[in-house]
C-alpha cells in the first residue's frame, strides 16, 4: 500500500514466526525447593491458565485476574525459558 507520504508501507499483523518447540513441564527442582522453603504451599500449574506467551496470550492475560481470584492464588512465578 502507498502511504500518504508516497512511500510503500506494509501492515504487520503478528510478528511471530511459526511455533518451533512445544512447551514442557517446569523443572521439578523449582517446585521442590519452593515446597521445602514454604511447607504447605499449593501449586497451580501453568496449564490451568494457558500460555501467556502463545497464540491465545491476549485472552489468557485478560482472564488471568479472575482465575487468580477464583483459585485464591497469592503469588505468581512466570518466566520465559529462552
């Protein structure tokens, strides 16, 4: 498309490439160490919420506050294993 300044421009809808790797379970040592330090802690796994870095991330993030309240979650550990 030609913009108002006469230059050719392109619309970018989603800059992410095709998915190359499937998500895997969190390293067990993380949960083990947290459970050791905080006896009685209850874990709510990531798959309860969905991926905050995937195709449905906008929906997942929009629904997150309600799900955290519903499940009575006090803390969240979120990361990207790059």
